C-alpha cells in the first residue's frame, strides 16, 4: 500500500498494490464534502481526478493489467463510494 505518493501528474491518496501481478490493483481518491447534497458530485470529481492526473500510470508501467479506481467522499457521518471502472480498460 502506498499513501499520498507521487504518480502521474499529482499525488494519489491511496494505492493498493498486490504481491501477485495477476491480481487487481486499486487507486482510491478521498474527498470531504461540506454538504450532503454534493457527495455524489464530489465522488465523480474524485474519479475524474484519478483519470486526468493519471494516478494509475505507475501501476501500468509495473505491468498491472487490472486497476480498479474508486472515488470515496465523506460528509459528516456519511460516506459515498463510487466505482470508476477498470483504469486499464478505460485507457485503451
């Protein structure tokens, strides 16, 4: 696991790297919403940031072919988790 590491054009919040290259890797972008009504929109922004800032580039260079991305947003005691797909399939 790497936290707040440099990758692509910025810093991802959390990257989970499996020992076996055949397993899925994960990129997680965390955000905090000030209002509950914005929680879904902010989760979509988190996914967009992972893609635009190329947070999965290092994992692809390492040879991972399955990289799932998630936008996770907190607002008070609430949480929204949005699955953004397989980054390798999105970039092809």
